[in-house]
C-alpha cells in the first residue's frame, strides 16, 4: 500500500528539485483533505476502476466530473494505471493509486505504484509515429502535467507520479 509521497529523480526531462521544496509539502498543510490511497488488481478492470474512483474523489474535493481539473486527472490516472497494468504487472501483485490535493500550490499529485522495478518509464515521452497504435500515453501525461517522473519503491517496484495544475473549485474551471 502507498503510505508516503515519493519525490522526483534528477533525470533529464524531470524536475530535479522535489516539488515539496518548491511549493510546500503536501502533508505539511493541515487544512488539506486526506489523500486517496487505494490498491487495485493489476488488470484492465483495475485500471478502469482507478480512473473512476479518481473522478469520484475529485468530485468530493469540489471538482465536477466535467471540469477541466477532473478530466485532466482522469486522463493521467487512466494512462499511468494502464501502463502499470501493461508494463509493470507482476503476477500476484496489485498496483496502488495515491491522489493528493495541494490547494495552496494549486496541484493534484497522482502516484501509481507497481511491483516491476526493472521496467522504468523513459526520462522523456517517446516520440510516436502518427500511424502507430500505441505509445502516446506518456505524451498525454507530459502535456497535462506540470511535471512527472518516477521513483523506486522499496523493497521492490516503482512509483510513477505526475502533478496537474488546477484552479480553485470555486472558479469552476
């Protein structure tokens, strides 16, 4: 189960400064709602449920499902969860989702953890041929997130994270 926020690595194309140092740690703000932390089976159904639960949780935070913020978070969760299922699946292991809201920084942090340590995402999104049938997921994440990356999990696995810039729910994005 995911119990703490991971920090980015200093690889090319990724932020070398931990976001917590830039805008205040997500856990330091006492008025923030608690993060969503859930485990799912490493299957297409689990990935679909992760996306649906993220949208529901965004609604609880005041972002309607049709809002830009909720839609962006849903797409990022869908892509990272699908990648965890497709590329990070280890038989008998689940994947985890952590969603945290930092209203002071105007960010939602999405973390998806899987058990496959050896299969790391590329440092930058791969270029994809227009006629290709796959390979655009990280391009979407890169377009929607202000920063993203991955970090190893101990004793095994990795966490792929992305931070999405959002506006206050009262501005009705």
